[in-house]
């Protein structure tokens, strides 16, 4: 390890500093440490997916009617295993599970963890970037079995949220309501070191990300919005087009370089594709803490009341000026 690494803050160091700032119990830092462990395990699984015959589909369909990839289930199982004996977590919900997973013996746990275990898993077959998205909520109930109200909370009630990016490097980015900090995994020692302190969205620069192949399915206002970005006629400035096809990778680029990510609803599917609890709300918390914004096109994501475990929502997220202009155009402005 180099001398510069000795001087860098580690992920665990930052957890404890954050814990002190928000006056949280030690359970929160334990939870974040376990998420980082899950990330390290999944990063290794992603690297070896081809060698371990974990490419392609399982032949099963999840509760959303989507084909399940082998690595999706591997990643979901990793999350369950790393939290099985963490008494501070009473239950877990994931887009890969039909129902809430209750940890036996942890009924007194103060927290619930929600996650998308492997966003963009389709990229594994082409060696592309993927990610994990996570959210931590404090329970409303104090003991006993986790209730629906413990899970179906607004994004503004999250106590921690973030993502892990599996790309050329593995990065852990999170917030507990204060600054957004990014850490890079040093594989040689298995430790995350602080490399991107206090991340903020750059304004007046960056790209727009959207799956333009869906244009024929959009409402006219959405078509007009993308046209303005494509033509460089937006008030917020000219944007280049970039689209990875993995939410974490597209959001991370937007956070680092500026701009906006959009996954709108469609005429026949106005609620869109992305999940509120596992994808939109966690990233919205990160976006707000980094000076950005996130909306469903009308309402801030963090204000949306969750009514279903696998609720979907359109998502417009990124630098504040870009998101505000998107809302204006979608309203007919």
C-alpha cells in the first residue's frame, strides 16, 4: 500500500464519522459496512460470472414479469447472507423477491434495508458496467414483525442511501443526509478508500441520457423535451447524448459530469419501468444531497407516498437546472 493510501480516509472511518454527525446508533455503521461487504462479494462474482457459468437467464420470471438473470439471484442471495445475523436489520425488500424477507430472530431490529441487488445485469454478457442500489429506513414500529408501514415509506424518510458501481473500478457512493462521498475499492487489500469527497453535480455541462428507441411510445411533451436536448436548444445549455443502459452507470456519469438522466413513462405505461423504493428514491436522496434534483415529471421523488412494494415511477434526475427545465417542458412550457 502506498503512503498516500495510508493517509486516505477509509469507508469504515467515514461511516463512524457520519454516525456521530447524525447521532445514529452503531447499527447504522454496521449496516453500511455489511452493504460494502456485499458489494465486494458481488464485484468478485461479476468479474468471474463467465468462468462460473453465471451468464444469461435462469428461466424464471420475477414478480414484475421480467426474465431473471442468474447473476440477479446470486447478488440477491449475497445481500440476504451478509445480513442474516445483523440484529439491527429486521427485514429486507428487493425487486428480486415477491415479498418482504423477514430475518428470523431480528424482530427487535430498528432498520429495514431495500435494494436493487444488480441493476443493469443485462450488461454482464457484454462485460459492461452494472451496479447495486440501496436504501436504509428506520422502522416506525418498535418490535415484532415488520409492518407494511415500515417498508412503504417516503424517500425523504430514508436515513441512508447510495449505490455501488461495478465498472473498471468498484465504487461505493452514499449519503446519510450530509455530503455525498465516493470511495474506490483497492482490490489488492480489499478496502474502499475515499477518492471523491463531497460530490456535487456540475451545472451548465454534461449529457442527457434516455432510451431514444422508445420515442414512439412517449407523450408529445416528452418527445419535445428530448428534441430540445438533442438540438441544443434548452435553457440549461447544450448536452451531448450518452446512454449506458444501466441506471447506476448513467447516474454516476451524470453526478460526475453533469446533465440529466431520464426514464419517462409511456402513453400505455405512464408509471414507467423503474421501481420507486429500490431505484428512484435511493438515487433521489443522493441527488438532493449532491445539489441536484429528482422528479417523476410533476412531483419530487422524495415526496411520493409509496403504496406498493414494487411501485414504479417515471424518473428525471440530475443537475437541478436540467431537472427543473424538464419539469417545465413536460408541463407544456
